[in-house]
């Protein structure tokens, strides 16, 4: 199986959300047809609010800021400058691996936060993404929202690196009212940009994702930081943010 990584652009080259969504859709069709390999897109968006399929009127921005409706699962969130966004367009080897895929994304980001920045992230039962807990209100540092069609994934993850957290105060982010949002920079007290983190995310996902991908001859890696190693810790209740579609 082949897995490709493409950097679409980072600050000051911010990507328009709607244009990037069309890139995702074209690539999704090509991966599904077998004319393109599974590909991870890494980028930084221009500021935008996006509403997943479970968004309710009460979740929308209080000041009337425009919102882009999308076909991923989950509710309302924000993307923008300072946030590393990853869109893995992957042909999963089995449709039943969606929850394992979510878990692998979470565990990969948790590993990077720990080894590179000394930040202890964790999974929270019943909630997707990466969280910081135990010292005050829970704080979400990475979000995950997916769509899976014909075993090929769309959308993905957003890791808060150096972004302003104010936009999250204007919404009920992901429909969660009892937690806050944070970033790598806010936790460390120094700036860490998406571009500085992108290579490490590429390195980790290049190893973690292949066991999930469609390939008749692909082995299931046991004892590795990929699916085999993380599977034991994926038994908790995971939400795929409405991913099965």
C-alpha cells in the first residue's frame, strides 16, 4: 500500500476552507477509485467556523458570524491561523476500523505532545479528540471530526498550536459546555506554530496509519506504535463524531 503526505500551505499561505473541501472531495473520489494513493493533507486554514451534521441552532456563533456547513460528523468548531489541520484521505482495509482509526489519531497526537513538548494529553471516554485533564476544567487541545464513505475517510483532526483561543469563546465548541479549549503555545507559554509540528505529525502518522490501510498483503503490526500497539488502549468508549455515513 502507498501513503502520501502533502503540505498544502502554512501561514502566511492560509487555505480557504471551501476550496480545500473541494480538494478533499476530488481526492476522496480518486482514492476510492484506486487512481490515487491514500493521502494525508496538512495545512493551516484562514479563519472559519464549520458546522458538522449534528450542529444545532444553539451552537451557532452568538454574533452572527457566517458558518460553513460540512458533511463531517460532529457539531460546530473553528479553524484558523495557528491551528494544524490534517485531512487523511485513507482507504481503510475494513469499514469496521473507523473507531480504531479515531483512536490511532488520538494516540499519535498524545505521543507527540508528550515526547516533544512535555504536555500530558489523554483520551476521554465518550468524547473524541485529545484532552488535558486533572488540573482544573478539562481542556481540549485537538479535535477530530470525520466522514467515511465506501471505506474512504474525509476530514480529520485539528491540533491547536499557536492559535488565538478567542474564537472558541463565541461558540459552544463541538457542543461541549463543561470544558475549555487550549493550545500547545498556551500550555507552554511560548509560541509553537503548525509548521513546526507538521514534520513530526508526518513522521508519526507515516508509521501509525499503514496497518489500517487497504492492502491484501498488508500485515497487522503488533507491538508497534501503530494499530497493534494502540489497540489495547482503544477499548474505551470512543465517539467517531458521527463518522459512519
